[in-house]
């Protein structure tokens, strides 16, 4: 049966057969396909694959709305309903049948499929669409898929993307062929309006709009709601587009509006590339995007609003030129600088789900998988630590039965633990209610169905089910009003408006939504805990250990404490040992930085010379310097042999750890010149220029030296002095000085110091 309906009007159409043949001929069975805006790749490529390949086609989309839109469009072109030859699957919704050959899926679905059937039997081609968005699910799926394709020689994969670093991607995929297709972009007028509000920009454009819709890009839901309120008086249909909005509401955006009624679509970054919003002729771009970033040091995520990248700005502007010439209004100054592209999610977000999936796959460390962009190792270790605390993986990192059950539920591991605890205690309805209140998820029956399918034994016995998923988010009230301390030691405060509602705040809370902040975090959502229940939970998990630290005037305090992380339940003073003293010193350095030690001049000089070498390519030394404070327990402790901190002991520790002999060899404190004279070198931090070796020398003492001295490949900065040690010249080009400047300097100096030798050579 013919799978190619009339799609002759798409720019990609003439290349479809060639794309499929290139894929079949690829030695790695991967193909990288880049296509500009409006090329039609998401619609036409799956249709062509259906005709050229016999098995099933799986097509991954980064967003739910795109998944529905593409399946619906392809089904329409085939003259069928969704769920016949073209369908889609996502959590809570499945529109497929036995006849479905093209299944459009959200990215997490592929990971589940691979976990249950590594060889993907029956599937001929996997298409990963919009890879440039670099979602963590796409990176994980691609890493798994690389291994899965080794089991079969008839499984193929197309990675589709807007313009990105295709050469690096091709190399990662076994030198996969790259196929580039031009789009059909109508001209878009770009204008800049800094300091203009979103509402005013929309109203200005509505006044001039003949036909079409206005698409407004905003960083997040809060700004979308605010804009909706600010535009409540306009004569236009206002639609919202955000991942937290229901599927039905999002689908409205993809439909054509009423004839003669202008539309204003207020959207997050969801509309950048994944979907085509119909009839858009004007884009208004706030220039901002909202990202989640993991703070590994605190174990908390931080929501940040940043300037969008140049790549995102170009994609957003392109939305206005899909069907005709359009206009993009940028609410920032043209001179504003931006990053060329945003970092991949895998480098900046919580890795909890990823690490659990990898444990199920059998990849127990970062190195066990071949990544396009490796996850942050410190973030990986933090995720493993929490997964162990949740009881989902063992001490060796291998997945446990409870971890397998959590993956079957298909929710974030934290939420899955709450559901599993509720089921184990016969309190499933209560657990589901907690989940629905905490998240924007609406489908109670879908969660209930998945929970019922799980077999689980062994309840924790916690009264508040949220503790099963957020054991690290229990927090104790401090002496500062509205401020709470977490097991990590991090402190966070309630949002001021929330704190002011209460004259007395609960002693213990579970912070469900907390921003790590720069210095102190912000608690955006929490549940109060019964104090007796909280203390019982903490007591059951507490450890007894010795804690030593420095109080006022660096006085050593040593205590035996019962604690849950950094939450102290009880403490009593004890006699300190040398080991206690050493721990307190190293802990203080870790928290306050290396300067807490009050370094001697020679220790500072050693570090300065080490920094010089690190900037000239010594990566091992650079890593040591970058982590010097955090690793003090390793390098400083062996040299603290008494309960006394001396500058000599600190220098000895640094000299051993940084390898003073190597530093003295490669960044010497003196240099022998070509004329046989040995003179002292100093190393100076010159800001953006980095660490520079400097030689101050009376000019007669450098006679006979024709070229600039070199230290570890770096020219020495020469400060040439008069016989009275006054500055004459600063140069890193001694040969140029002799050839161009010396004659003038010599004439002047002969007049001032006639008794000195002025014969340079």
C-alpha cells in the first residue's frame, strides 16, 4: 500500500528517497538529518520511512503536544484516524492499534521499551526528532540505543535536528552520514524594543495586524499568567501554551482560529521548535528562558531565568516566517550579548531518574555508557546517594526490587517511592492524593492503574507518606524566623508572604519545592510535619558521631552528637583529640576556602606558581588546584600531627600534594640568563592576562641577552631598570627593544649616568 500521500509542496520532498537510501547504506546504521525551519521533516520523513522499511517506525518527540500533533498530521495525510497506521503513545494516553506502523512517542517511552526489550523486535527505524533541544531523555535513549543496535543488523536510526554541531554528533554515531536540507523560510523583519512591556508590545502589534496570530515567548507559567491578566481587555482570543497545561487546552493552539478573530498565543519555549503553531505572522520575544539547574553542593535544584541563546532567538524568530513574510519584535537591545547555544540538560539537571534507569540497564557508573555528553560525575554520585537512601539501589549501585517497581510506575523516583509506600501500607488513595497535589498531573485513574500492577513488600512505616520520597527534604526550624535547616546543612527560608501568615511556624517541615539559591535557598512549597512524628523519623535514621568545629576566635569545640545529616538532635561536649582538631581544620577549609589557613608567603608563592603551570596546560595540577579546599581532608590531615596549626605544616602539606620539586623545575624562582647571570623571578596575577613570570633587572645586568627569556613556554615580562632601580621599560619582546628603543634610552641614560657602562653588546 502506498504510504506517500501528496506532500509535494514541502522542501524536503525531493530528498526523501535519497534520505532513506543513505540510511540503508550507512555503515553505522545511523543518519544525521538537519533541516531548516519549515522543511517538513517531522511530517514527511516518517511517511517515507513507512514506504522504504518493512517494520515499525518509532518516532521520539521531546514534548507531549508535538507527539499528538505529528501523529494527527500524518494520520490526516494518510486519510485515516489517529490510531490506525499512525498513532501515538505517552503516559496516560495511548492511541495505537494492531495496524499501527508509525508510533510517535514521548522520549521516556523509548527508554521503557528498551528496558523491556533491548533489541526492539519488530522495529525497523527509530527517529529521534528535535535532538538539538538536548533533553536528558534523548541523550539517555541515544546512549541505550547505541548498545541495542549492536544486537541487530537490521535496526536503523535517524537523528533529526535543526542546525547544530553535526560533525561531533556524526563522529559519536560511528561517522554517520550527514544529510542537510534547506527549509522554506519567508523573510522575517527583526526589530528591537528594549524596555517595552509584553502587554504594550502585543497591543501595538494587534493594532497593525491584518491577518494571522501573534506568538509571544515568555520564560514560564508565572509570566504567561501575568501577561494573560495584563491583556484581559484586548479584543482577541488568548491561548496559553505550557507543559503544565492540559492536553486538551494545548490542542486548541494547534487548531485554526475563528475567521476574523485575531489570536494571541502566550507560550513558553515549548513552541520554539517542537510544534508549528498555525497562522503565526508576528512573534514577540521576551528574550528570556527559564531553566532548572542542579546545585550539586546542596543537592537541590535551582530555577533560573536567563537570557535565551542566539540559537533559541533565531528559532523563535523563524516561527513568524513559516507561511508568509512576518515580523519578530525582540524586547531587548540589539547590542545585548548572548550565548551561542544553551547547555544540554544532562549537564545541569537532577540525574535521579537517569541514574536509576542506568542501574536497571546495568551501567553502574558514568564510564559504563558511551555518552554524547557525559553527565556530571559529582551530580551522578549525589543521585546515587539519594537512591540508596530511598532504598532503590544497593551499596554497589545495582538496582533493587523496589527500584524496579519504581521504574514500572513511571514517575520520578521520589514520587514513585511515595506511591509504593502508600501501597505497602494499604494507603494508596492517600498517596495518590499527595502526588496529585504536589504535581500538575491530573490523571488519577492512570496512576491508580499503574500502582495496582505493582507488587511490593516492606513498608517504612512513616505516617507522613511524603517522607518516603523526600527523606532529604525534612527541615528543622532555626532561630531565624522562617528559616529552616536541611540534612545537607543547607538553609532555606519560606517565601516572605507565606512566613508572615503565621505567628508561629512549625518546628519541622518537608520542603517539596525548594530553590537552592545563591547563599540561602527559597522554599516555595512545603508540608508541616507533626513534631513528634518528625523527631521519631529522625531518631530512627540518626547516627551518633563526633563533631568538631571552630567557634568564636577559632576556638575548637568538640561534641558527641546524634544527628540526621547536619540536623543535630542532641549534643554533649567531649575531650578533643588530634584527629578531631585535624577534622575541624579541614572542614573549615572546605567551607571557607584555602585562605582560612592564613598561608605563609612561601605557600602563597607555591600556589601562584602552580596556577601558572596549570594555565599552561598541566590539567592534573589544575584539577588539584580547583578542588584544593574540598580535598583538604586528603592532603592536609597527614601533616597535622598535633592539635596546633602552623604555617610550616600547611606549607609542607601543599609542597607534598602539589609536588614542589616539579613546580620548582617547571616554574623556577630564579632563571639563568644567556649572559650567565642568575636572577630572581616573581610570578604575578595580572587578572585577565593570568599568571605571568616577571623579571625586574637593572639594564646593565641583561647586556648580552638578545632574546626574551622563556619559562615553561611563556615569555618573561621584563621590567628594565636604571642604575638607580627606576623603571625604564616594560617588555616581553627584548629583541624588539634592542632594535627599536634601546638607542633612545641609551642616549638619555648616558647623560644621567655617565660613569656606567652603556655598551650593550
